[in-house]
């Protein structure tokens, strides 16, 4: 029948309108910014880098996998080197251009060192169009404690995996026999 879809849509609208007066579950409008819907644990927005104890203890070893897998190519990584020119396992430059980032989360999925994850922070409006949305390593750093607040289940899994890995690499403790 012609117009049946329109009638079904009007029925749903009318039903939600009437039920909104009797139940808070049917209110669909959130008065943002006064009210905010709590984010889910796996909510993803823009990426950030994790450090363990101090910002110098960055988990990223500048393997460049995230930059290679990024579809819009918004990640730039330059490996740090010592005085003799030998490459070090840490990034000298780690930039993400948020004006290009499409929040896909591929960088998080491909990182073998659990160094980059998607943040819950989404209110990052800036006045500048391009230069203000280019975030550098210092801007991207967040502690493991912050990560534990926004994604507790992932932190428990990752920390257990990292502890198991350190147990395997450490030599067993032997007690001296007399």
C-alpha cells in the first residue's frame, strides 16, 4: 500500500511523544552540555600515547606500523637517535593530525606494544583550522592511570599480558645453597 512507511514512521513518533510524558526511558533529547551521555568503555575518538611511570617511559618503540596502516596517513613518526647516530627505540617526533584522522582505530589494533589507544575526549575544538589540530608527542601523552580510568577491562588484560612477558624474560631467582 502506498504511504504505509510514512504512516509507520508517524506512529512511532506519536508513540514516543506520548510515552515521553510517562517514562524517562522514552526521552530521547539530551540537554548537552549540561547533561552528557556516559561513553562506553570501547568508545573511540582520537588516539593518544600511553606511558607507564614517567613520560620518558613511553611504550612506543617507533616501529612505524601504525603510521603505515593509517588509511588517511595522519600519523608521522621520526625515530630518535643517540649522539653517534645509532637509532633508539623511542620516537623523537610523533605527530597526529586530528584534522585528517577519521577515528577508525586501526592504529590501536595494529600496535604490537599497546602504546596507542583511542581516547574518550571529544571536545577538542580549536580556533586554527590546521595548525592547532596537529598534536605532537607531548600533547598525546597520557598515563597508564588515565587509561585505567577510561578502559579498566583493557588495562587489566594488557597489564597481565605485560607482567607475563616480563616473567618470561627475567632469569629465575636462585637461592644460594650452603
